[in-house]
C-alpha cells in the first residue's frame, strides 16, 4: 500500500485500556492492515482479528439474535456479522469494544487498495480501446506457456477510413473494436494493442479449432457493427516449445497471408510460418 489507513482502533486501544491481550491483537491487526495489497487481504486480516478476540464470523441471513450487528464482509459477497464463540457476556463486550474500530480501519485499508489498483490498471491500459497497452504485451508473451494460442489482427481499410472521414472516425472504430474484443474473451485471456489498428490476443489453453471458430464469429460480429466501414484480418498460431514470441512471428505471417487472400478472414499458421529466423519482439 502507498498510504496508511486511519488507525482509529490503535488509538483507542492504547489509551487507558485494561485488556492488554486485546490491545496486542488490535495492534497486530492494524499493523497487518498497513501491508495489505487488496480488499481480500484486508478482509482476511479483519476476520482473523475477530477470531483472536473470541468471535466467529457468520452469514447475516443465518445469524441468530445473539449476533452483533457488525458487517465485516467489506463488500465481498454476502454481509457477514460477528458472534461470540462461547456466548459469554465478557466475549460479547470485548467484540463490541474493538471490532467496530477494526472494521473502520479495514475499510480504510481496502479503499486505499482499490484506489491503488485502479491507478495501476489505468497506467497499463490503452486509453482509447480499454485493452492492455503495448508495454504489457512483451511481458505477457514471455509468460505464455505451451498450449496457449497467439492471435494478431488488424482492421482492413483503416487507413482509408482515417484519410476519408478523419481521425475521429478512426478513433471511434478502434474504440468499438476494443469493446468487441473485451466482450469476446474470457478473464484468463489477454488482449493488447500494439498501436494503430494492430491488436494481439492470447487465448489461455484453448484448442486452436475452437479459437478459429470464435475468431470467425468475431469477424462476423465486427462486420455487423455499424459505422466503421472496415473488416478484420487475423493470423493465429499455437505456442509450441519455441515459445510465444516465435508463435507471434508465425501469427504475423498468417495475418499477412489473410490480407493477400482477400482480407476479412482468419488464417491459421502452418509449419512454414514459424521459420528459422529470429522473430521480431
């Protein structure tokens, strides 16, 4: 994290407290919250603190009248509330004293994480299309395992669109194509923009026959999208033992073959497309 949450529970715990064991639990929880990197981690820290203080976390809809009205879910899933494990008044009072402030601290930490993650995402995203920027492509290819599928694509007629109707029309087309790509891939897949009208997609562990069908559907969907006056050509290559950079080289050759054969089509890379020369990076 890049900044500290408001340490309300720590401040209260050390001022005139007569429960040193609870103070240590609260101190440990607050220190842990200073180091979390996600809302999920903040939730785990909060839940452990509740348990260390003698409580348990249950779904609000399943909780009985003995539950404290303290939602510790941090917005993750269904609301969850706190109950004393032993049902004693002492445990109940302890939880009532410390957990509300811990919830405030956990929320502050989680909100900080959310803001940092949004900033990090914006820094790596292509602002126009909403897909990953060029700087993310090389690291993703380097981490791509055997069995993934690399696809290179660009828009047929994009230069004519720009020259005839202006760059605003071109930007509208790129924005719409980026939206279509994001809608057509899974969370595990990757979409990046090299620049201009050139895009790269990596399908995670997908049979190449299925990828070909999905990309043909993509071409049809793009043709059915109004206003852009372009089509899309796509080259596809399976990642083998030589790695994803070689596969991207093969996909590039397949893409240019798709252009030569009339555009608006998907071409699968054959053995000759991989070549023996060093691929571009």
